[in-house]
C-alpha cells in the first residue's frame, strides 16, 4: 500500500488533482494560525526580562529559521529521490522548496539583523550561526540559479539535486554551531526532551507561530508545485483539456 502511494505521488496529474483540496485547507489554517500567533506574540506576550520589547521579533525570526532549515531537508530528500527513482515530482518538489526556502532564510537573516542591533549593538557579526545561515541562503539561491542556467530541464534537475545533497551538510552545522563555536546565539529554549528554558507565556505563542510557518510552507509548496506541474506538463492532453475548460 505504501509503495503504491509512493508511486502515485510520482504522477504529476495525480498530485495536481488530489492535492487541490489540501492547498485550500492548509491556506485557511495557516493564515488563521499566523494571525493568531502574531497578535498573541507581538501584542500580548510579556516583554523579555533583559531585551525588552525588541525580543518580540523572535516570533517571526525563530520560526523562519527553523522552517528554512527543514525546507532544505525537503529539498535534499527530493533530490535524492529524483536521482534514484527519476521521479518528476521529486524534482518539482526540489525546485519549489528552493524558492520558498530562500525567502524564509532571507527573512530569518533580516529579522535577525533587526534583533541584533538593539541586543548586540550590531546588525551583523560573522559568528558561526549567522555565517552558516548565510551559506544556507547562498545554497538556496544556487539551486534557483541552476534551474535557470540550463535550457535542458533534465540537466537542471540533476545538477540541482547534486548541489542540494552536497549542501545538506550545512544544516547540522547551523544547528550545532552554538555548541561548538563561540557565537552570539543562545541554545534551543524549547526542547522536546528535557526542560525548556522559556516561560510558557512566551513558549505558547512561539509554538503557534512555528506550527503556522510549517503549515504555510506546506501550503505554498503545494500551490507552487501545482503551478510548476502545469508549466512542465503544458503539452500533455490532460493539461490542454484543463486550459480548454477554464476558457
């Protein structure tokens, strides 16, 4: 059953048709959680004891950074699946994850800079986490550039997949940077195992925003992938029939 489902996921037409309701449902839930989390965190959570109100940017910065790293794993795994099983949908997933991941990584870097100025007295410091996150952005942009550099889509997909796999080593470097190097960033405050070091009044809106970002990522992935499917499959009969029906 699982193997059959896996092969169905490799069908552009099946994915386009079956995930249409998911796109709409995730969009609604993600937007609601984003609004609730933003109002809760930015408007009603307490100011941080040492950083004051400037720490409220964590409700935007931290989820963006977390999902940006998770998005790279989605891209790398998609690349591996595409190279091994030559699945069209895997390469489509890789391309779409690169665009969304690049935006999230830029948002993490930008909000981190805004947070850093009042907290550390500087917008940028070449510490381990900030530098490795910048590398993450460059990797995402590299994938996007490769997709545009080739006239042959198959060559673009394979080259992008190889870069995605090689670059995946950067994700554990980002995560472990606070443990192995002298960095301005603190360690994780919300822990699945062990006691969290963040107060519940700040943890709950932060968790809400992290969940909202994950759902928004899934929503945007599906929407982007369905659009990419139409672009790549535009010469097929079923896509041409869709175009005729919409006219």
